């Protein structure tokens, strides 16, 4: 998952939750975990043989987006709900 801010930048601090039939996992998009470290701003979930039932992105401002039955083995870019629509 690659959540973005309303301005199109990576949404660092956004929490991404993925639910399957047997488990629920949450990851937070962060910039880095140590001094002079930078990480790709994505939340990667290894599903194995599971299929995702839904995912939810919660931005630091409290807004949320939920998508039902997302395609597996796909990178999903999720825009902030206040992002302009062109």
C-alpha cells in the first residue's frame, strides 16, 4: 500500500490495516527507523495463500479510507480523502 497526502506526497505516519479470513495486520508508514536512515514509504504485507478481504488506511489527521476485496499481489496507491479530483 502506498498512501499519499492530500498534496500527493507519501503519507508518513499513516496506519494501514489489512484483513484476511484468518488474520488482521497493521503497519505504519514511516520515513526511517534510525539515524541517517530512509525507507520506502509503503506498507508491504506478505499474504501467502491468503486473499485480502479489505484494507483500511488511517491518516494522522484521523480520516480513513476502506476498500473491500482489493486485488492481491498488487500495489495500491490510496489518496487522502481530501485530495483534489481532477
